[in-house]
C-alpha cells in the first residue's frame, strides 16, 4: 500500500501523485485522445471524412502532453483514407495509441463513408466507424514510496472492447461542418461487458467547423478559422478555437485556445503540393500541472497520393 512518512514528505512529489490520480479518475469520463491538430486529423474523430480529399491521404501525428510530468499522456495516431470503387464512397483506417500513467489504450478501426451532392459545390457525407480497442491498466508502472509494493506489482487488468461510431460531414471548397459520435457502444472496462448505454465509459459528442477566407485580392494571404467542440457526460463542455494564416498556400501559422485548459500556436509548411508537416505547442494555463511541465507538443505529417488518372495535382485542399 501507499504509506507516507510525514517527516520526509516532498510536497512537490505529493502534488504530482495527487494530480496523476485525478488524471486516472478522469480517464473513465474523458477517454478520447486530445489533439491540437484536430483540423488535420479529422478522420480520427469523424468517419464521414473518409475520402473527402479525393486522394489517398495518409496522416501521422504524435502528441506529448505535459512534457516532463511523470505519467503524462502520450498519443500516436495514424490515419489513411481514400475514395474507393466510386467517387462517392470513401474508406479509411484509423489507428490510435494512447498512454496515460498506468493506463494504455490502442484501437484499430475501419471508416466507411458515403457522400451525396447537395449543391453545386457542396456535399454531405455519412460515415460509420467500426473496430476494436485494447485497454489495459497496470498499476505496477506507478512509483510508490515503498519499493516493490505487492499491492501494486500484481494489479493488472485488460480488456478487448468493440468500437462502433457514426458521423456526418458537410463540406464545400470554402467551408465544412461535422458532427460525430466515435464510440456509440458503452463498455464496462472492469467486467468486459458491453452495454446499450446503461453504464460504462461515457459517449463523446463532437462538433467541428471551419472556413477559409482570402484576405488579399491575390489570395496570397488566407485565414482559416476552425473550432472543435467536445461534449461528454461527467465532464465540462470543451471548445478549441484556432485561427491559421496561410501565406502563399505554402506556410501556415496561427494561435489556438482551448477553454478551461490551454493556449498555444501552430505552424507548418506544405513542402510540396502533396507533402505537409506541422508543429504545435500549447501550455495549460488553468491546470495545476502547468507549474511542473514544459507544455504539450505535437508533430503532424501528411501525404496525399494523387491518383494518376485524375491528371495533375488539384488546387490546395484546406480541409
């Protein structure tokens, strides 16, 4: 068990342990990974996005949250999607690896989307996500005041849980909006039982939107404001706001704000018309851990494999 010697207490270590325990409690209510590059990583939260870039698009993302803080979250995401069989059918793959303290989640899901034209330049896409998630909890990873504490060395649980989700995505060349529920099925981790919404991990409801505006007559400077709203039971509504400025469709840079949590910025470059790389940094202004970490960092890499039978690379895709 955890035993503290009051005379030898290190207040900083106690604070770190206390916040870590709060994080572990919060995993039950807030199980979806966090992204600052949400507008570049849409497929991971909305299956209806599959195939909407009209190319085989592969995106990799790594996030290190609260760098320097013991047990802080680390997330890796890989997505790939493309139109298949027909221009109105999209298929995608999403892989997420998320670690926070002793809790480790890995999920694999297939995304299917079907879109219809609802205007001259507007389409509405409907998507389904299905797959499996592996969730494990190993208290043996925790550092305790008593080395090799038997109460923590053998406490390991794991479960293989089903994933099923739904999403809708409306888009034009200059605007997009979407709603999604990536995990409709609620699972009870401790009994590995699937429920129809009675108890277990909470559902997350996502809303995304964004637009692109030309700020100059030549189009050399553009503004892309985006938002990402997250709702789940047992947690406050959270909203991300981002404003990216595109310079000559090559470089982008801009600030971000996350309600009740963080501020920061993103920057990136289109190395070619098909290859893009981005970086973001955010700092938790409203979190106790901000005093004991060096902020959160993300790196994003995206590549579009343009179909040869469609000729040259199309105009830049901002969404």
